[in-house]
């Protein structure tokens, strides 16, 4: 079961999602504890590393990447579906069921019905 208190910051790369995520984090929303700071965004992207790993794994199994046009259906295996359920349950326990994530691949995978 997935708790209803999971907030998602949706938007494609370089669209202001880091700004929104930083504001939500400053207001107290837990975003997974990993800000993945980079030279172009020293305060961090506020992206949950576990979610990134999961999304990249799905894309890799489908022989594609987030930054190239996708012209085929993205498939997700039953074990990967169970993996995301387990990840959500684990994060719910850690953050008392009130948390969220910002990860641009979420838009891509939501579009294809993975999430």
C-alpha cells in the first residue's frame, strides 16, 4: 500500500523543479536526503538517489536513456514493480509517510504508465 502523503515535483529537466523542490524542502518536506549538488546547481537538485537509480534501471532494461527520444513503449517487469512498492514502503517508514521526490524521469515514466 502506498501512503497518500507522497508529494511529487513534476517537470522536465531545467524547468524550475529544483527551485520548487528547494522551497518545499525549506518548508519541511523531506525529499530523500540527497541533494546531488552539481557545478550548475550548488544548492542541489533535491533528487532522491534511490528514485534516480530505479528510473535509470528501468530505462536501461529498455535499452534507452532519459535524454534521447523514445520511440517505443517502456516496459516494466513484475520484479521492478515490486521493487518500487518496496522502495515506497521503506521511504514511508523512514519519513513517517510524509515525503516526496523530485526527479525529472518521473514525467517520462509516468507518461508511459510505469509509475
